[in-house]
C-alpha cells in the first residue's frame, strides 16, 4: 500500500492509524503538546480497594458468535447469550459482528451507585459501533475507558466509535493506559503475515475530549474497580512477542523516547515487551476478584497475581479475557491450567487469543468452572 514513509523500517500508514482516525500532522501535535490537554496520572491505590455489590461483564466484540446458544445459570453466574438481532415484530436485519479483536463492557453496582466502563475497542469501528448499539450500551453513561495495550485488535475500533459518539460522551472522559508504549507505532512480526500494525493517535483522543490517564501502577477506576498497573513477570510464564515497536514520533504519530523504559530510549525498533499492558479488576463483595485480562501477553497467571498484589485480595472469583495461549505448545497450556487450578479460580472464561487447545484441555480439568462465552454474551456475577 503506498505511503509517504517508504524509507522507514516499517511505515506509519495513515489509513491504519486508529482506523483512519484522521491525519495527525506535526503542527497539530506540537500545538497539542504546548497548549492542549495534558495527560493525567491515575489515582494510586492506597489502603483497600472498594467492594462492589454486583457486576455484569458484556462481551461486546470477540472472535465468535453462536446465535442459538441457550442462556443458563451456572452456580452463582447468570450467562445471558445474545441470540439473533431480532425481537418482537422486528424482522432480520443487523446482528452482531464478530472479528479477531476484543471489547468488553463492565457495569458495576455499589449500593445505589452504578458505573459503566468500556475495556478495549476491537479491530474495527464497524463492529464496535454496531455491537454497542444492538447491545444497548449507552455511550453517555460511560464513566471510563480502558486500553489494555497498544495492539490494533484492541484499539482499532476506537476512533470511529469516538467520531460516531461525538458530543455524547461525558466531557473529559478518562481513558486509562499503562504507559507511553501504548502510543508506539507497531509492525506485526508473527504469523501468518508481517505488516504495519498501526498506532494510537493522541490527536483523535484529544479531539474527542478524552483525558489520557496513565496507570503505570495499581490505580482506582471509576470509584468501583481498579487497574492492576503494569504486569510483572513473576510466574513460569514466558513472553512471546508477535510485534515490533518503533521508538520515536514521526509527523505526530508514535511514542516519546524519553518516556519509555531506559533500555529502549536510544533504540529505533525493539521487540514488543508489553511493559505497558494492564488488566482491569473488581472486588466483588463476598466472592473475591473478577479479573479482565484482555490479552495476557505478560501471562494470565501474572495478571492475576498482579491483581492480587495490587488489591491485597487473594480470592479470585473469575478471570475473563484472552489468555494468549494459541502460540504455545501443549505442555505450556497444561501448566497454565494447573496454575489456574492452584489459584482456585471459581470461574474461567477464555476469549479472543486464548486458542481452542486451552478450552479442549481445560474442560475435563475444570468441571463447572470453565464457562463458554461469545460475542454479545453477558455474565452477571452476584453476591
């Protein structure tokens, strides 16, 4: 595809920046830096994390939709599948769009208070806009956005969603990110093909009146939940890097080297270490932690341990999200399952990049604990 950056090791294709979220020109970036909204720092956790009385996690976008799956209750979890995009006298028309990307909506309740958070944004704005509308997610009620990490299948739908919801979102709505690495331009270096993997555009976020909020450490989220902060490598899990990260800013797109890890600042391109990856978690009263791992490049077990350390809560009620196990061999997948059993997680909900092998191996190992979810599924966790 033609680009004005063919001389670069991997080019920044403007059509791949936040799904065509607008050309971020150098002058606009300088104006933003000098006079625009400055990034904020998330409120660090001090003392205990809040408890919520109820929690519902809706899978807005995932790889697969099974329209005729029956809803069910498994012990204390109500599993509500979406079905078709029909109802009453409404004939078939639009229905949910599935794609290799991930987005989740979390509604929490504490007393009379409710909070709504959108975690990740899928691969395309077409899927995100379509699905949020069909699922009845009101953008005006969102209290925060969270981007787990800077991969296109998690932020690709964002700019188009922001344009479509222009004027509907709360002013200065915070978007939580785990560090400057989120903004680096990336190339996909894994299988099956290599190519430009886009970059997160600050200008699109500023035009939408979002407040970019850095959460490198454990931080409060919309009064009800928390982000884990950057996930340490503390277990057996090994990082496999399917992408390369370009250091620096070009024509307003990219990441500022002086804000990155010291060992990366003087380099041009580095294998992605996902130092900025964060998970999202809630402390459900009487049940324990519900952890949304998103993609788990740093390891699902590491993400859980980070949530436990950040909150001081050991009991894990549920882990939901991509576990990024598709690239690994059987023995590694089985070790992950064994670790989840040791952690005594009540419910395990694999999504997105987990891979079918995990579900196949885990099903006989976790009877009553492994839950199947699809695009549109709503998981209601009660006390």
